[in-house]
């Protein structure tokens, strides 16, 4: 039993305003695996007051950038040293399969290193030469911290979402209140322990597990200067409305319904192997999952048969089992939501290739769903338009390249995607036409030095690298 009976506020562990801890249930069998204090508005007030005081004191924001970089580099080193423990905690509380939580640790290192490199090369202060040679006027352009940042993250990938926000926010000199999901209280409690060990100034960082009502209280608070949010599009719209009313800075990384386009000349075997990781990562509970598979009519049944064989070969079960590829959904309500979409797909007339709404045999105690593939799907169906957030794939036929691009773009979302082709230049040409923030060719890994974010209802703003770091700064121009 893992217990966090205090909250990490302003760099110290303090008693919560509500002494009743939350039981953390295992998605595998619904047993209680931990208990953790949950923040309420009074705790948010305390964290924000400390954050504002810290920011106004200037202790952290006026620390030279190279010293801030050194502190965050130390934090990243501590995280690397504890990668195995972090992976176990996330699997325990979230149900993410062990292969995924372990494979994600090097990605966290690359993510952090990209931010650190960007900070080393960042133009914190630059003097611009006059555009008119006859002028003696000079402009000094500074990049200064925004202020107090409310970072709000979802439950599906807690460490990645947390570090993608707190590292650049702190590198830029901001004070941060990180609001995490109750389900992630254990892994995020350990994150707080690591932050405590690097010795940030008092008030520079707080980590608060809390429910949605407390989250809304946080983002609505007048002390907050910037909101950085990852989560559902519905919640993102609400946050954008709050930010617009108060003129807060805001960045939103939201939902997705990404398409994987398999071009006629692609190596189908390799493309289907790529679907395993690009479409079914993290039990399908991933905003970047490519859950719409677009296949040419000339090879449609070949693709459908290959995906069927792939999905049926994947082991579903205990996330702690090294042979498991797909674990449980995080909560019973999420399990029922995904099963509801499977029933909907059948009602909409899609062909059920494999899977179905039944719970996998022998796994009835947990939040499991049967991985499911639908064929003969029209892109107008709800199962092709709405984010299911589970291991459910739809295979859609297209006529030609233009039709494939049209279908890929026929979505309110635009977060991720993929193109598979034997001709890299052809794949690149198609990738340029898809309205999405990130797209891979032949299963390439996403690079963390490039900006990440969404078009359309998939968000506003970008994370990662120099662009992501810049979103936590304000420009100031001094004219001499």
C-alpha cells in the first residue's frame, strides 16, 4: 500500500484541507493499491499565494538561465535514475502495459534534453541592429517569464504530460502549480519527491492531485497568468472560454482521431506492424493514436485481414505481465464508454472483424475491453469521427490519393497521423496535405525538438523544443 497523506505545496509536504484520502484502485482487479490526499480550493489558494510570492520575489525568475538549466538537468537525471520505479507506478495506477511505461522512459529523456538544449540556445535577451543605417535607435528584446502557470494534465500519460509543461515553465523562470488527475496520485506523488530533492526555491512548484471542480477553480483563479492544459477537447473549450474572459495566456493540447494512410505501394506487412504501436499504444488511451486506418480499395481486404491477425495476436491482461501488450482501461466508466462505442459501431452497420463488447474471459474483475476492429466503415460514422480512447480501430477504404487525403482531413481533429509508402517522396507529399500538427512517415519516431500540437479542435499552441519553451515567455522590447 502506497500512501501520500500530505500535499506537495510550495516545495514542502503540508497537511491537506480535507484529511480524507482517496483510495487508488488498480485497473487490473480494482483492488486498493494506494491512498492519497486530494487538493481542494483552500489548498489551491495556498499554492497560488506561494507561487505569486515566489514569482514577485524574483528568486527563481532572476536566477541566470544557465543555473536554471542546471537545476532542471539535475531533475532529469533523478528521473532517469528512477525510471523503473516510475514505470511500475504508472502501470499500477493507470493500467498501462509495462512495455509501454518502460519504453516511454527514454522518450522522457529526449523530451527533457530537447528543452534543455533549447534553453541553452534561447535568445533570452538580444539587441537588434537598426533597420535604418542612419538611425541610432536600438531595440533590446527580452524573453521574460509569463508569471504563475497553472499546468493541468490528464491521467493517460502522467509523467510525459507533466514534464512537457513543468520543465519549460521552470526553465523560463515561472512559478508552477501542477494539477494532476486523482488516478495518478501515486506516480505524481513520486514526481513531487524528485522535485523536492533538486531544491527549487519555496513557491516555485506545487503538485496537486484534484478533481475537476478543483481544477476549474485553479484555472479560473485571478492569480494565474497562463494555463497549460492537456486533455479532452470538451474540457479545452471550457478552459479557453475562461482564459478568453480573463485574457490569460493559454496553450491547449487536446483530442485526436488520427488517420494512418496506407498508400497502394506500401509494404503492407510493415504498415500493419506499425499499427501495433502507432494505433494501439497505451491500451489505445492515447490522443495521438492513429485509430482510423485508411486502405486503398485495391488492397483493402489484405489490410483488414492483416490487422485482424495482428490484433488477435496481442495479449490482453495484467499490465505487470511482461507478455501483455494491452492492459485495462483506467476506470470502470472508461471501460463502459469504450464498450458502448463498440456496440454503437455494430448498430451503425460497420462490419465487426474481431473483438466486440464482451469483456475478455478471465478478466472480469478488471476494467478490460476486448480489442476490436471494424471494417466497411464510412468516415461519417460516429466510430470514425469521435475519439473513443480505447483499443478500437476502424478501417476505411479510399479510391485514390486525393480521396485518402480528403478522408483524413474530414475530421474536427488534427493532432497526429501517419503515411505508409514505398516511396518516401510520395509519402512526404501526402503528409504535407494532411491538416494535422504532427505526422510520421513509415512509422518514424516523433522528434522532441520539433513543435508538437494540434490543428482545429486538437488544440492551440505547441509544446517541445524551442517553440514549446517560448510559450512560457513574454516578449519585452526596450528601445534605446
